[in-house]
C-alpha cells in the first residue's frame, strides 16, 4: 500500500492489518519510532498522523492510507531542527533517548492544541509517555522552553 510519510509518497508491502510501527521500522528504515510495550501504553512508538500524536504500535497500517504521517526523522524543516527538538537539546531532556522521539512528537501535538500549557497540563499531556530514565523534570522544562520560543516567533 501507499503511504505519505514525512512528505513523501512511499510504498510498503506489509499486511495492511499489521502495525504502522513495523512498516516504518522494517520497511522504511525509520527507526526513530521505538518498540516499547507494543500495547499502546508507553508512547515510545509515537508518530504524528495528520498532526495528532498516535501510538503506531497499535495503529493498523490500513487506517493510515492517505493520511500525513510524520516521524521524528521528518520533524526538521530545511535542515533546521524543530523548536521542540532544539529545546530538548538545550534542556538536556534525555538520557538513553529511547523515549525521546515519542516525547517530542507528543509535545508537538500538545502545543498545536494548547500553545501555552501550564506545567500541570504538560505533565498531564505527557503522562502516556513513559521515560524509564526519569528525566521528566527536564522534559517538562524543555516543553515549556519550546512553548515560550514558539510564542516568541522563533518557529
Ligand atoms: S510501543 Fe507503542 S505505546 Fe509502547
Ligand atoms: S531518556 Fe531513557 S527512557 Fe527516557
């Protein structure tokens, strides 16, 4: 089937009932989306589908036809990192990095709906994303930084 991934039309041969995550990783070599729980519970596999954060491990491929899929590899524009990526680097909001792509995409999706979330709202918005390294305080700081930067027009 044909998919629209990171702005490009691509073809995958996987079973349409299989998960989007495996098509991204195994066929398209987009390994930024990680396999964590495989049950929609940890957020490591998060991608954007039409701008909304979705768990690709529990998203059947067939439901994604014609939709815009964005992985962490496709978030930068014209060689420039997204302000959320820059903020994660500046705030040092990662340790092993396994959760980081999913955290960033979930945070991008959250700021689209709520550009200036409170700290409580950020914590609530990211509670479905698990960080086993416990970098939550720095992740929250990064999202607040990105929110401020985006509000200030740096995006
Ligand atoms: S691997 Fe998809 S939510 Fe955990
Ligand atoms: S940085 Fe290791 S799981 Fe989050």
